[in-house]
C-alpha cells in the first residue's frame, strides 16, 4: 500500500504513528494509499522546526522572499498538469476543474510576489515639531493552516504564499482525504529555494489540529472547512491567544428576476450548481426565481440541460466530463440521504441523480445531478449545506421575499442576482447580508488582490483570506514615534556612512 508521509525541514518524513486514514480514487472507488495521522508529538516537532526557522526567515529581505515565490510560481505553472492529475485522482473533480483550481491558487502566489510593496508600512513626517512617526508590518512567527478536502491546492495557496511572503514560517495540516497535493507543493517550494523548515506539512486529524490550536509557539491559525469545526477552531485557538480566521460552510442562493436573460442564468446555474459535483463553498445550491412564470420557465430549461450533463471521470486528453464523483463513499451516502430527506419533507424531486447510470465506473462514488422544486425555508434541504450535486428551486413571490429568504439564512458566504435592472441589482448589493455578491456572475469569487470571506456563520473572525486582509492577518503593526535631539548632527558629523 502506497504510504503518504509528512514534510518537515525540507524532507519527506515517514510518520511514526500507528494510525492511518485511507485515501481513495473516487472515480474507481479503490483505495490508492494510506496517509499517516500525526501524533501530538510529531505535530509539536513540526511547530518546533517552524519556530526555530522563524528567526532567520523573518530577517530575509522581502525582495528575496518575493524572488523565491516567483520561482515557485514558475514551477507550479510548469507542473500544472501533474498537479491537476494529482488533485483529480484523490478528490475526483474532473481534470479541467482541477486545472482551474491550480490557476486560482497561482493568482494568490502572484499577489504575494508583490510583498515588497504590500509590506511597506506607513510613514508621517513632522507629526510634532521634529517628530516623525512610522508603522512597520512585522511577521507574527509560526502560522498554521488547516484545509478542507474540496480544494487541496487552492485553499492551502490562499494561506501559505502570503504568510511566507510576510516573513512567517508555516505548518500546514491538509485534509486527510486528499493529502498529496500540498506535499507536492512543499517539494516545489524547496525546489524554488525556500530554506528548509520554513514550510512544513503535517498530515493528521483532530490530534494534530489540537496541538496547532493550543501550542503557545503558534501565533495564528487559518482554517477552512465546515461550520461546526470552524466554530470550535475559532473558540479554542482564540482562547489560547491566537489570531484566527475560520471560514465555514455555505448555502448560496441565486435570485433570478423576471427580466433576467434566462438562457444566461440557466447556463450559469448549471456550472455553479453541478461543477465539481457541488463540492464548492461557492456553489449555488438554491435557485430563487421571482414570480411563477419565471419559475416555470427556469425549471423547464434546467431539466433539459440536466439531461445533457456528462457525468464521469476526469479526462486529461480530449473533451472532459462536466462532473466527476464525490470524494468518498461516506459523503456519497450522505448526499443520497439528503435527497431522500427532501422527498420525505414534501419537496418535489424533479430530477433524481440517484437514478443516473454511469457506465464502466459502477464502483466509483458517482451521483447524477438532482433538482428539487417547491422547496420552502424550514426544510432541511434548504437550511443545511448538502455539498453535493443537488440544486433546489425555492420560489419567491417578489424581490423582497427573495431578499428576506437569503437574509434569514444562517449562512452568508456567496450569492448572486440575475437581472437586466441596474436599480434592482444595486439595491440587492446594498441590502443583502452576504460576504460575496455577484451581479449576473454566478460564482463571485474575488480575485487574489481582493479578499475572500463570507458573513454570518460562514466566517468566524474579522479578517478574510488573501488580498489586503491576508497581509493584515499575517502581520502585526508596530508604530514608532521618534524625535532626535537637536545638535546630534554636530556631534556625529565626523562619522562617515559605510559604502557597499
Ligand atoms: P471539515 O470541517 O470536515 O474538515 C476541514 C479540516 O478540519 C480538515 O483538515 C479536517 O482534518 C479537520 N477536522 C475535521 N474534524 C475536526 C475536528 N473535530 N477537530 C479538528 N480538526 C478537524 O470540512 P471538509 O469536509 O473537509 O470540507 C468541506 C467543508 O468546507 C464544507 O462545509 C465547505 O463549505 C467548507 N468550505 C468552506 C470554504 C469557505 O471559503 N468558506 C471553502 C472551502 C470549503
């Protein structure tokens, strides 16, 4: 059985624990490897290495740190196909989605390459007579990242490029379901010239995470995953004096106004609801047509499009499938049970993905796209995150009802409105209680130079990921106010500056 290890101090290190988690190829259903689950001691060892390396790494000039990231970017670009295949093999998303994920991660690396500019700080002369004031943005120390299964390359890349660029060292704890990609990224960082010990990967579960949340040498924790875990991570790490950003789950609604271009909206919905088998925190899982006529037309078009959805494994050479399998059999069963819950709750199951036959890959964790209609707030298939290829239509009588439905929801990650009415769109952007909003854009993921984060129970902590908030999160501001006594120039006039 192929073993997946840790990455410490610039080397692949075999785990010493007796505990392992299985890693599957979701397209075949076969176990492809097992990953070592780090003990608390092994995790503390990673923290010790990162802590000891901080003294030297934080003194490396921002320009040199940026040059290493430029090399890393070139290496990731060169190996993009290899990385995408690795993602697809362990996560299951089709090859084109996996390549897209690598590209989105790279954009954060590109942003982090600008660190000499981003970490400049501020300066004011003569804040008082002969007094100057300046602020510097210093690194924090050891930072930890804990990531979910659904973006094994992109989510770690939301975190470590900026953390490292700012002069921090890092311990990454990837999802145990698809751990190989972050390990490959660690090797590429070493190849790019990152000193040993600056970036370390510990594979594991709660035992490893608990150390990262409580060890006093860890200064900051970035987490992305489900809401119950995000909430616990935020509470525990904050109670131990750490800076925390913990991104949680989502239930994203798309409002379709009566004047919307319906073909455009349906095309957008198909990608946003069923892409990556719905395993995306920015997936649209609720369509909210305004008015009965819009709802009828929308439903008809969605049913026609669903009949054309190509479900199957990722294809590297040639036209790819639209949607791959779910990540594990356990998750597949959970999503299937949600479909049954929807039926039991009285929603109308218009297309049942459980009946989709995927030829030649019968043992993979595949499920066809499902569509519910007449879903009401209060039903579990509306209130809970399913994280699978299940789109529900929740009809609204008016624009105000649509806004109320979204604002009353527990999550506030992403949302979108499709309309031709600029005034409605503008009002929507102002009124909606959601962190990321699209206008005729179904998945409004901010670019790397903006920050990514939701509202309500989709984010715990004040700072979003990457962009300006990312730099703020991974640095601590120190402000110096200085006055030099007059006359010092005369006393030191004899001193000549050294030349280089
Ligand atoms: P998860 O919460 O099960 O796991 C996330 C991480 O936490 C993993 O590394 C896991 O090993 C660790 N973990 C799990 N249980 C733990 C525990 N009890 N104590 C400590 N650590 C624990 O999430 P997942 O299933 O891997 O990912 C899917 C979830 O992530 C969805 O809810 C999705 O919405 C969310 N997500 C959110 C965003 C966002 O930006 N808001 C982005 C991607 C994914």
